[in-house]
């Protein structure tokens, strides 16, 4: 993990963490649980909490970027039965490794954020769904839950108030599809993790058929800071419509891979500088700005782009989970796409025909191009298959498989054409 100590960039969630100061006492020293205490002691209303979230411009940090305060307002306040709060820590997107660091280094920020969310939406039971291949972090979160319960920050009549909230950890099964919120709910119910048709949406029909709100780990972990500093002050850290800080997982051909928390709107060039620049001084060639499912952009475009939802969208991609995969001049784009296509082919749950069949077609066609068996019409056919997958599946995995194909061909078409025509890679062999 990398925490920033730059005079222009002050992290919130990852501030002053060293791997040993994750306990409750450490979190309290950093001002932890003060926001929850103030809400309960001053009897701040749920409506006021949601209003602060709306003012903060905090957007979902899991990929969709949906405004958090607006999402919380969808929860039916007067629903007579049980309602649920779910945290999505099923971090399976290649290139993404921020959420596991949050529960490893600052788990109580997540717990406090979920408790505040439960209070705001009138929820008494919550679950944190943690990726099945993450073991030590799951144990760490269980320990943090025990600390919070013992201190009275979870359970019945929290801090002497009328507020009750029980929070549990749930270990997933390592399936990428369970990162999709409705597949996660199916898995949480003990069923096969496959996406549900929507509508109905989880806010009205979620876990066990009850109203449910699902947010990403980083989203919940940001909530205490929003409430502590105020919505407008948090929003001012970023830029309009992109409030606060964001944790970016920098990987690939950078000198110092790691998690970097910076204000939204920070230039990519600055983020790359924080990550030590390009490894071995090589030239930047391509960047996937938001996890492997997002469209790739050329290095030149990224160097002129800011890291926020709107700027990345304008450049032709999406911020997604904030997983920034950097590729240098030695990388073959055909080989890179082959690896991505194989991943989505393997991880498709098989429920939807366009995805089940189409991901296999994409993988096999890119495989033959990479291995010198490409045909002249392969690129048009790849685009056609991607078009027939995208937007035609229950969940976004089909889109996740299609978008890298379309973007790779669009931005690096000559590389694919060279592979097909000359049966070999255009990229020089580097030692």
C-alpha cells in the first residue's frame, strides 16, 4: 500500500496508515467514530445525513459512479419489515486492489460508514460481502467487527441511543460475476451467483426480497469523512460533480505500483508521477483507466486527461473502479487483448446467450490473430460480435468483454492489421 504525504495532496481514508495502526484505539485517535457519535448525540435526522451526502457529490466508488446520497434516498423509509445494507467488497476486477487495503489498514472507517448509512436509511442489519480469494483481510475485518461490538459501536442501542445495527462479514467464492450487485445478493442468499433481471431493483426487492442498498467498500469508508468535515467541504476537495478524494490502484509498467488517494480531478500526469513514472524510463503507450473492463486509451490522450468521472468519459473511457493499468511501448496490444478476452470468457456465468457464446468467439478470434492465423475480415467480425454482445445481456459482464475489444481495435488498429498481414507482432523485441 502507498499513502501519500504530498503538500498538495492529503489523503483521507489512507492517511497515516502503517499496517499496524488499524485497531479501534488507533482509529479513534484519528477521529474515528466521532461522526457517528455526533449524529446520535445531537439527534441529527436521517434526512440531514442524506442531505450532507448529496451536498458532498460523493459518487459510488465501485464503478458506476452513481451519486451516493441519491441512492440512499431511494430506500423506502416507512417500509414496515426488514431492510438490508450490503457492502460490495467482492473485488474481482483485474487491476483493482484498493478495497482489500481499506479493510486491511482502515477497517473501522468502513464499519463507521456502514453504521451511518444504516442510520440514515432505517436499516438494522448489514453484510460485508468479501471476495473469496482474500483470506487475511477477511480475518482482519472480523477482528475489527469484534472490537466495534465490544465498544458499543455495533449492536443494540448503540451508544445509548435507540439505534440498532448488526453487521456481519460474509466470505464469497472468488467468482468475478458476484461483483455484480444482484449476483452478489443471490450468492449471499446461498444460491448460485447469477445476475437478476432488473427491474425490480434492489432498493425495492433486494436481499431475501427486501429493500436493500448496496455500496462499494470505498464509498462507505468515505462517509465518515463527509460527515466529519461537511458535505460542501468534502465536495470542494474534488471538482463539480466529482466530490472528494479517490483511491487509484496503479499497476502495470510504473515504477511504484500501489494505491494512491488523490482528489478527483487530479491530472493523470501527476498521478503517474506519484507512482514513480514509467518503469525503466520507457515510453507510455496505453492506459486502461478504470479496471480491465473499461475501454483502453492511448498514452497521449491520458497524459492530457484529468482523473475524474466526467473527464475520463470525455476522453472516451470510464473511471470505473479506479484501477489504472499502465502499458509501455514494449506491450503488444493483441496479446494484451487476448489476456483480457480469455478472462471474460472464463468468468461469464453463462446465463445470457450473447455473453456465453460471444465471449468465446471473441477469445478464439483474438487467439488466432495473436498466433499468426488471423484473417482479413477478423477485425470487422470482432466489432460485429462486440456490438451483438454489448447492451444485450442481463448484467454488464457482456459489456465488459465487448468494450476492451472495440477500444483496442479503434485505438491500435494498425497493430492488429500488422498481426493479420505479417503473422507477427509489430512491437520490437525488447531484452
